[in-house]
C-alpha cells in the first residue's frame, strides 16, 4: 500500500535520471452503455495466492481497523463512473489515462471525487513533477490504463482480496489497473496524522497511484524529516512529518526501501 530502491542518502532532495518508470496498468473493463461498474468486472485483476508475494499493497501485520462514523461501511459493489475528461497534465513522456469511480450508496459525489483526484494528480508536486509522465482522466467508454475507485470498507476489502491482499477494511490498496481508496480513510484519515484531511487525501492518492506507476515502499529518513510519499504513512509516521508529495521543492524526495517487492 504505502518505496523504491534508495538512490542516495536517505531523505535528501535529488534529481533523478530522466527515465520513465511507469508500469502499464491492467485495463479495467466496464460496460460502454451504462455509467456503472461492479467489483467483479474489472478484468478481473490477476489473482495472487495469499501465500505468494502479492502484486499489490495492503494491510501490514498487526494493523487493526478503527470504528467508523458518518458513512456506510458496506455497499452494493456497483460504481458510478465520472463523465467528461480532464486536460492532459504534465509536460512530456507517456500519457497514462485513468478513470474515476465511486461506489453507489457511499454518500460521495462522483464528480467531486473525480475533481479531487484530478487536482492531486495534476499538481506539479505529484508524479508529473518528473517531467517524464503525463496523465489524463477520461470517461467510462474510453480506453484507460487504470481506475481510481472510492469504495466502502467492506467492498474495498473484497476488491483487494482478489489480489491476495489483507486490509481488514482499514487500508487502501492497489492491484494492477486498480487504485482502491478506502472510504473510511478518505473520510477520517488516520489517528495522530498531524496534518489536515486534505493532506492525507493527497497522500493516499499519490501513494496508491505511485504503486500503479511502479513505486515501492520507503521508510522514514529520520526524526523530523518529511515522510516520503511511498512511506506507509497510514501505519504511522515513525518520527517523520506528514508529506503528501513525491516532489518537494522541484526535486524527487525518497527514503530507503523497506521491502523487496
């Protein structure tokens, strides 16, 4: 869920060699004649046996969900897809097209969620900050590289489990072609995050989309330092300060790798 091989001293701002590091997502199949998609229909993504190394990212050992309030914890597993398209964001590089979908009955407006995702991914501090990647949101019928879902805790757990991931209805996850944002985290963030809900939302979108682009988990460089966006900030900052962006002051900000996936 929440690194990539460490390329310099931990936590330093640096410029990265100009190369694209984007992994093409598995296309999410949706009906062309209706504005909904059900959770069993995105392909399905490749199934990963629980004992095998997963291709996505989910809950770490020892994590437990917290009680939720003010939003449903489950839903029908059907999604409304945002219409229209954004402009192309970024200056150069391959174009990655994405779709945005919100679970029906979640109480969240699909266009508002799409606008929030567009704002994050179109920010120069996001992944387009490399200058080697462009992104664009497209409507349901268009060809896409990945879909960003906003799903209730129960539905997100079922979706993530298709890839062998254990989320206990608490975390978000990513499977090939699917970025699955847990509604509970979208609404509440996490305890003791030390930053605004808006910051956590930008973090969770950038983190899970980062996995779609081939990024791996990273660790906190040191007490008081900004947390790399690929740190599992949902599990705690480990002494770092909350940070939602992969590019800080125009430079890629990294930490040391924390897993071998």
